[in-house]
C-alpha cells in the first residue's frame, strides 16, 4: 500500500472543479470576476501612481498603503487570471508545479497582508498617540524594516504550509476548489491528515492572532487618546486618520473570525471557496476603493492628477 501510495504521489496535472458545471452560471461568474479583477488592477495601480506623483503623500502611512496595494495586486493576479481561464474552459487542468507555485504565492501574499495591517495599525498608533515624535519614530529605516518583516513572515508561513501539504502521497487529482488551496489539496492525500490539518490550523492562528493582537493594542491606545481630546473637531480629525485602515481591518479580520468561529456544517467546503474568493478577489478590489473614498489626501491627489491630464 505504501509503495502504491508513493507511486501515486507524482501527479502530473490537477483538475479544479471550480464553482459550478452550469454554463450560464460560469458565464455570469466570468463577467463578475473579470469586472472585479479589472477594478482591482485599476484601483491599486492608481494608488501607486498617486503616491508616486504627489509629494504630499510621501509619508509612512502611504508607504505602507503602497506596499498593501502591491500585495493586493499580486494576490489577485495569482488567482484571478487562472480562475477566469478555467471558467470558459472545458478542461480545468493545472500542472502540478503550477499548483505548488500558486499555493505558495497566494499563502505568502495573504499572510503578508494580515501582518501589514498590523504594522499599519502601529503606524496609526504613533501618529495619534505620539504626533510630535511621529517623524522620528516612523523613519524610513523602521518603515522598510516593518514591511520587509511582514513579507518575510508571510513567506516563511507559506513555505511551511506548502511543504506540509505537498509532502504527502496523493491518491486523487480532482481538487474541489477553484484554485490550489491548502485544505482542498490535503483532502487528496492517501494517509491520515489530522496532524497536517492541526499544523495548518496553528499556522493560520498565528498569522491571524499576532497582527490582530497588535491591532487591538494600537486601537485601544488610540481610543484612549481620542477620548482625552476635549474638542469635537480634534476627535473627528484624530479618528479620521484611522478610519480607512480600521474599515479594512474590520473587513478582513471580521471575515476570518466569522469563518473560524462560525457554525460548521456539511457545506464547509463551499464556505471555504467563498472565503478564498473574498480574500483573492473581493478584498483586493475593495481596499483601494476604501482608502480612496475615505481619504481626503488621496482624493485631492486624484483631482490634481485629473486637472493635469485635462
């Protein structure tokens, strides 16, 4: 049995089952996901362009926003184009090495985004609680170091999960998902995966809870600092510097908490697909929209660019 399983480990291609076999549903999903991906590319590229062109946006806050936009752009691109191609293809094949690469890249970028949200909350904490020392504390070296640490943490977590996932002997090649996702691939294994699932759960818990702890620490101190401000205008201004980031944090961490703490049912695999779709397509599309519409500096930079192009 072990020899047979070992021989079956080397799978040339995987088949991704996707969402549905109904053609009309696939066409609708293709149009919807294509529109969302186009907004993702346009929105995040616009954020990068505005920050690059407007010197008023050359601050730590917008440095982290640029890193977040780059991660979102790459994250969406790691999944959406392949998903779109499969929605209009009869055979939804993905080569073994492409599946490994997609899983590794998407995990690295997804983990990096959570850590980046934690780093951005620390930036907002310094801006609100230590405004006079903000420029000294959040200097270029610290910003680059925090961003690099976030990316490194996401990559190391991804590498560990990818190795744990693909070191197992696989008996099947049909993945019940629209992309190569950890739990979906683990279900193809010929052996007991309890240990592997536990390791993935611990890894996911750390990736979520470490930045979540930093967010809670930062915003607890921010709330205390805001409540100490006597003028209503001062409170609104202080809260306004955090509003966009807090909205994105609530959206991303809220979806994760709902997924892991919500009631489990027989349709858990379908729920996994919806959550993966949210993080791969919906969140990268919404992030630049939230930061643009709720940020006066970004909107001012956009108006300035439009006036130049007229």
